[in-house]
C-alpha cells in the first residue's frame, strides 16, 4: 500500500537510458506494524517483476514494572512509586489501583482512610523516559491497628510496602 512506500506514491515515470534500460527504485518505510511478509510488484510497459518484502518492523510488546526506594513506611509518610515502562509512548495514561490489607486479626473498616484524600485509584502519565511517578500520602489516623500492607497495581505490575502503625494508643491506668 502507499503507506509502505517512501513518498506514498504507487505510480510514476521511468526514463529509459541509451542502453534501453530503465531503473525503478522503490524506497520502503519501516512502519512499525507487525503485518507479515508482503509482495512488492512493479509493472511497466506490460512487464512485471515481484519480490518478497520481509517484515522487520515487529510491534513492541510493552513492559511494566514498579520501583520504590521503600519497603516499609510510617503513617504520615509519602511514598513515591515509579512505574517503569518500555514500548509505551510518552503521554500515555496508565490506570492504577491501591489496596490496603490490615494486619491479621484486626477489624478493618475503610482502607481509603489510610491514604490522603481517600483516593485508591487514578491514572499515571508516562513521560519521555518511559516512567511515571505515583505519590501516595499515608494518613496518621491515630488508631492502633497494627501494621498494614499497601499494594499498588498498574498494567499487571505490582509493588507492595508495609506500613508501620505509629499512632499507638497509650493504655490508661486507673487507681481505685
């Protein structure tokens, strides 16, 4: 198709030299589409010639992974999760979600209360370096609840950190 040819033209004129030969050059584009082998046929003056064009422009399979400098955090901290990609265009928005699991044996009501703004999902925009940063602010909720595990997921990649409970309730003592 015209999309495969430099200049996009599928017709033209050839000049026959004094030896009776005309040279027709066709420059093909690397279109970055995986479409399989194609046949290029050139016809002129009732004659045709064909050649097989191998598809060397295989589509890139995107990859996604998370990076953070932290494996643990305290309530009140802000954690930056970096989504690293390859094969993803700059400006692409990738949806993400956050989940929080409470320590075993502790009653848990609302995980949105553990992140600033209460938002457990959103989109991160990938920059020209193939990266996007998601900042998650952790609330200091002043409740003794034990540690929690925060997981963030996007496009099949996941990262997890442990949140230490820094808002421990001090037991009160009474005298009789």
